[in-house]
């Protein structure tokens, strides 16, 4: 029925790749506030070119771009994407300019091709194919494309609070996804929440000679002692009440994860470890992967970091920590409990800077839209591994009560999102467009 659309996609693959290259050339690093309006303008132009009505919503942060096309269909499909990217540093580890996309072999390289400019492009390209072939769309379409996902979508609630009506849809495709370590496509039905903070201790008016460590307090040691109080050797988080309200995986979710092969040996090889934390394996590993919160040190800073020696007693020290949260936990609550924990343990001098946070959210594993995506994927890629949630985070909670979301995309296990030499396989980029066509088709018959 949609052979002409699929044929158009294949014949115009170079055009959609050029769109992707154009997006990648914008160094849209939200953390640095770079190129956000310009990239938003290009996203809007691409949506318009595909036949959608559009609007830029100018909130406190980067613009949110929306697109929509109501064809009077029974069902509505939504896409959530983002046009911002992670910083490209360290630049010396890139084999080519991160913001000058390059095709080498079967892959295209550049910052954002995997996360999330590649997926954004595939979804718009499909709409363009329907328009140019004069083929009627089987579903109504909505897009929400934001520019601050990589810094926690800090201003997206401004948009969602004012546009609840726009968020309603029968099904939605979230921003990421792709093939796992075994090459089989994966779908993600949820995202963990996040609570990201910086802890800082400053005990001296200035850096001093390290010989004075015998009489002056050391902020770095003080901070290490505070951080060490947060977890024990078994990886249990020791903040009083941290696990209160945490919802365990449901029976349906436990049944679903029991069917997933995490390819433990391949993952160990990929990450250069001989075993997982505390020797976890099998169902124990899966329960932790999908259902456990975390407390992770992202970075430690104090004193001299250059080559050679510099004998100094730093005046201050800081550590960045992210907590991944599961359903039933809220970052504001964890913030209060963290403050109380530090105070109760004698660390009232440790300052907390709260950078970002939001709760977890999931689409039920037995929702009909999950089956729709699975059927469509089978027509293009074959098998689909269903993950009840991702160990990563995103602002799914803002959409969850309005639209069931499933995350599939054109990346793969070697895409290196957030790392140097980010890339995607061009064939996956092409086939991901086909899958969207069949998701629409399946959805129209739901």
C-alpha cells in the first residue's frame, strides 16, 4: 500500500542525509548555549517543507518547535525529539571534526547523528515522502522538538504546562533507540528519573602551600568523607528514607525482563570488565539494570590537575553526583533527604547545588501501542527486544499521562552517543524511515 512512499525514501536517501549533515553542522551544545535558535529554525524549516504547520514556542530557555498535521484520521502519532547535543570534548579523540559530518565506510560520523539529530531527520523525511508522493497519511501527526534535553529539559515544563492539549495522542515515538550489542533492534518503554547535584566544600580563603596541611583543614578530604557516607560497600545508598515509596517492578515487567538476553559476556567485553558489580548476573543483574536507583560520582575537582607535581592545599573541593531514580521517587524529596543526611552526619558545611531533576515514567508493557511498534519493526528489521525501561533518563514524565511512548531509533551499540566519534549506520538510518511508515500503517488499523 505504501510501496511508493518507501521507494521515495530510498531514492532520496542522499537528500535526507544532507538534512542530517546540515543539522550536525550547528554546534548545538545546550550546556554552552550554542546555536540553539539557528538549529530550531532549521528544524522548523524541515517540518514546514514536509507539509506540517509549525510554531516556535519561546520559553525561558531554548525554543520548543512543534509541528502538526491533522488529516482527520482516527489515530494521532506523536514524535518527541531534541535538537541539542552534548559537548564534543575531548576534541583530540575525534577522528574527524565533530561538527563537520563525515561518511566513512557504512557509517556517518558527527556530534548528534545518534543523539538525536539522526532520529529527528528520519521522522521528518518520512513525512516528506508522503507529501511528495501525494500519498494520504493514515494518521494525524504531531512533533515536539526541544533544545535542552541534554541539560535536563530544565525549561520544557513551561511548554508542557501551557500546551496540555497538544500533548494528547494515541501513541508516541520517543527520541532514541537502535540495535543492541547483538545487532537486534531494541525498544524502550520508559526512563528512569534523575537528580543531579554538585557538592562543594570551601574551608580556606585561598589555596596555600601543602606543608600547612599539618595545621589547616583540607576541603578535599572533608568532601571525600562526606561522599563516602552516601553509600556502603554493598552499593546500598545510606541516605535515610532514600528508598521510601520506591515502586518495584511489576509481575508483568518481571516476566518481560526474564525474556531479555542482556548479552552479559558481550557487554563485559565492550566495557572492559571481567564481571558486573558484586558479581551480579542473570535475573539479579536484570532487576538492578531496570529497577534500581543509583548514586554515581560524575566528576571530582580540587587543586592542581596538570602534568607533574604542584604541592598545594586547595581551598575548595567539589563533586558532581547524579542519582538515577525509579518510579515512586521524586528529586525534590531526595534533595531534602540528602541535605538532612549531610547535616545529621556532621557535614552541614557541605553546600548543595541542585542542577536538574525529574521523576521516572513508563509505558505499560502490555499497552496495545507496544504491539503496534513490534509488528512494524518485524516488517523491516525482524525481532525487537522490549525493555520495560531504560537505565538512562529523560523528560518522559511530562508526556506520560497524555500519550503512551515507545523509544526506537536508528542508532546501534557502537554509536558512541555522548562520546567522541559518535556515528550511526546509514542502512539503519534508511530502514528506520521504513519502520515509521509501517508504524503509521499498523496504527491506522488499531
